[in-house]
């Protein structure tokens, strides 16, 4: 399976979210779909109670496709580096958007 290394960086005021992920090319294509459709991720209260952070899908950036670099990252950190995982919210949003499109196409 082809994989890529992707980072997420969002900094605004008191919120500073940084992480990196090894993900499949298929998941990276889902992120690109969100970016092309100018989607915003609701990151919930990541910066504390009542913070309600929203970040553009453009906060995800492809770092590398190089298999050696990805393997080095995996040896050092596993598949994910960072405490907070906006990737999960991105995949949920993608599923919601594509489910609605499939429903509309069926009628």
C-alpha cells in the first residue's frame, strides 16, 4: 500500500495544534477533496472549554511521498506524532459529505 507523510498545523491565538501522520494515498485524496471543496473542520474544544476551534482543511500539508523518509518517521514515532488528531475529524467530514452526495445521486 502506498503511503504519504502529512502534517497538520493550526496556530491562532491560544490554539497551537501540530501533528504529523502516515496515511494511505487514499486518505490523502480524501483530504485533498476537502481542500478542493474549501471545507472547514470543527475541532471542537481542543484549546479548552468553550474554545470551539474551526480550521481549514488547508492546514493539512503533504510532507513527503518518499518511502525511506516515511519509514524513518515510522521508526521514530509510529504512525502519528502529536497529541491531538484532526485527521479523525477530517475523515468524519469526508464521510458526511460523500454520503450526502451518494444519497442525492440515488433519487
